[in-house]
């Protein structure tokens, strides 16, 4: 039995509207999870929405319309595909509380007597900075009529401490906490040199949406530049990309780099003096969890699980209140004022953080295995056994 797994041969269906190379935390989680489960002997398939020019890493996709400027995914066909994929699985792992495909897969799975783990990726915080119609009218209605019934028919799982409380308040369900299962991260490498005269390089990675507040990062760095030279690079995509590009035209120290592969992002972050996050609403905060786990210096906002990622109390000063430009700029300047000292502290913090999130792999695998054990036993009890000839025996 590979790795001592009780789920050897278990059939797991991962459902997510978007998967890699589409960028996002859910997409990274799906990719990490399928690698983890396949390494433990599971038969894993991925079901996703079909992009206009489909190059996704999904095993199967369903026809989808993408609505509004944010591209909300609405599956419009492929129900037989979903039914068949659910039917062959021992357990379904659904991802995305505000999207239709995971909810449909959940309802179909329960109709077929299948167990569902529903991963709650958000924090449950309000969408106060987002479109009134999209989030606070349509979104609330969707949650009441679709998300809550789906979660109550499944085992909710949260990859953040913030999400556990959010699931209870927002959806009325109790979610099981699993530390985010980090993929293998490259070593940080030597720190880039930083003298009083050299420009400070800052990197911002994430989805370019209002809740991530990338425009605020420009205000922060403008404040920093009143004291020392600094540059700012953005990587990611979203509805604010065009506005950022316009702002960059009059600010030669700003670069908008667009989407980049995960491995390249790791190199870019390691080459920066400081990684930034200005998010107003978040949960796990993968964009800072990964660099912090590598021991890279990060200044972020105090939302979601971000404060927990600064394990050493001395580093809490670099996790500031959202939308506070002065506090973020002051934190960056303090960090750079004793860069070698703080870089060493971040390295120590990274070791502690990686140790914590290594537990996520075992916790997630154990949770799925405990869910699939009875299903695998029941399935194998009635499957035909190949005797090498024309005869087959059905175990019962």
C-alpha cells in the first residue's frame, strides 16, 4: 500500500470552476491536492468549467458562459458529464462557495449517495468594497438559495482559521480546519543586496480585483518614495489591470507584469527586497503565505489569516491595518532600515510556518481517506474480479 494510505485506489473527483493555468488560490489548491492524492495511490479526476480557449489542466470540462466584467462562470450544458463523473467517484471535493458548478456537483453527488467535502476558501467577510448588485444582491441570494443547501449536504472544510468563523456566521455551518497544504517551495536563495543608495524593489502578486486593493499599493510606494527610491511590480490579472497599466504610464517606477507561471513567480518574489499585500478581504492569503514560508520579507494587511502567518511576535509590526497607507509605508521603511536583521527574522519565521503547514498534507489526506474508506470497501465488494479468463466472480 503506497505511503501506508487507507485510500489506495480511492476515486476522488475534484470540482472547481477554474483550474490552472487560470491564476488563483483555489486553482493552486486543486493542483496541489491532486498531486498529493495521486502520490498516495488515489485515482483523481478534475472537473472544471470550459474556458473560451480551453487549455486547463482539468480531465473534463463543461460548456460555460462567463458573465459580467469579473467573468462569473455559468455552466450551460454538460450535466450528463457531471452526473457520470460524480457516479464513478468515491468522494467529491468541491471548491468555490459562490460558483454554480461545485454546488451542482454536490447536489448530484448526494443524490447518488456520494460523500462530499466542500472546501470553503473565503473568510466569510462582507463584500463591502464590491459591486452592490453583483455581490450584495445577487451574491447574497445565491448564497441563501444555493451555497447554504450545498454546504449542509456536505462536510465543510476551511483552509483558514478565518474561514471557520466565517462559515459559521455566513452559512450557519461548522467547518473542519485544515492548514493549507503548501506545495514544495524552492529555497529563497541569497538575499538581494540593499544599500541606502540602491532602489528598493517591491513585488505585489495576486488577483487584480477591488477586494485585493492593488491601487492602494501604488499610494503606499509613493509614500515610501518620499524617503528613498523604490520600484513596484504587479503580477496577476483581473478587472483592474487596465487601470493599473494607465497609472503605470505616468509612473516609470511601476511595472504591470501580467500572469506568470508559478515557478517564475517564485523567482520574482525571491529577487525582491519586500513582497506586498494590500488586500481588504482575504482568507488564507496564499500570495503572502508562500513567500513568508520561504523566509522572504513581507508587508501585508491584517486580514484573514495573515496575522497568523507572522509566527514570531517581533514580525507582527509588518502586518498592518487595511487601507492604512502611512502604516504600510512606515513598516516597509522600518524593515529596510535594518534589512539584514529583519531578513534573518523572516527566515526563522519561515521554518516555523513551513512546519505548521506540513501538517496540512496529512490532515487533508486523512480527512479524505476517512471519507472514502467505507465507499471503497462497498465498491470493491461488488466489482467483478478478473480471473484471467472469460469467467468473472462478483464479490459480495
